[in-house]
C-alpha cells in the first residue's frame, strides 16, 4: 500500500511569487491535513479537508489556501510569498475511522523563499 | 485556544530511561498522541492515550492524566536510533490534531 506522496519535494521561490504543493493520501483515506514545520515551532496546523470540504482551519493568513479533489488528493497554495514562509510543509492523511485519529505523514515539501 | 508544552531538549545515554513530559490546554479533548520524527524524515505515530493510565508498546510507554491535562512518553533501554524529535499532539473536539513544539532527544554512547 503506497504511503502519502507529496510533490515537489524541494522548491525555491522568490518573494511575491505563489506556490502550489500537492499531496496524494493513502488509498481509502478521505481526510487530509496540512502542517507547516519550522525549527523550534513544531508542526503548525494549516487546514484539514474531508470529502472535498475544509473541515478545520488554523491561524494562518488568507494567503494560505487549499482544496481537495474528489479522489481525495489535495493541494495547498501560498500566494504573495514572504521570507517567513520558508518551511517544510507536511501533508498527513487519516482514515477518519480510527479512534486514535492516527495521521500518516508524507516526506514534505521544503519551500525556500529568497 | 489550544497549547501544548514540552521540553525542547533532552539528553540521555544508551541503555538509560528517559521521560518526555507534555502538558496541554485545549477546548475539548479526545486523546493524546505521540509522534517521532528523525532528521529529514516524516513524523511517525508512536502511541495514543484516550483514557487515564499507562499504555505500553515494547520499549515505549505513554501515560495520560486527564484531570491534570498531562501526559508523558517513556522510552526505556535507549538506543542510538532513538535520537529524534518527539511531538505530543492533542485531538480536540473539532477533530483536528494540534502538535507541541517537539522535544529533541539526543542519545549518547
């Protein structure tokens, strides 16, 4: 069974540009969450999608957006990039039927903003 | 709001026992999870506690006290490969998972 796949793995952008990151969850998982990870800040929750609907949203500006498709694949977009957006963006999927809500993470997309 | 507090760093020697504490404050609570992340890797699930008490999985155990909003991860017989960051996470009543800032464990020979 394939794991969570994130693309691209690495990318470099300049301030003011926008970026789109993609996440393919484990087959059968309908919930996809996105996290931003920076040194010392842990994993900051961005948003969660379930069956194409945004179910929860973290405290990030409107420049951060996402969506989920009917096949559960998800994308997140960051517009008007700022230097502080440099981070590892992690996607996680879950079956949503598990009592523990266990999350399965991808390897992440490392974004560098110059 | 929600907040989770855990130590930023812990150092121990091979074969020792180490405890990583986590205190949390959330609006609603379903359970406390622990994840491990090696440098350059993805976080992986270690354990989950929904009820008070100790859950044991091999060398790792996790404890929860709901009345104290406190939990810990206990790692026994430490090995070099246990050097990693450990995150506690809370599943709150809006069903999303919020993580602490992480504890970097360094195991020395």
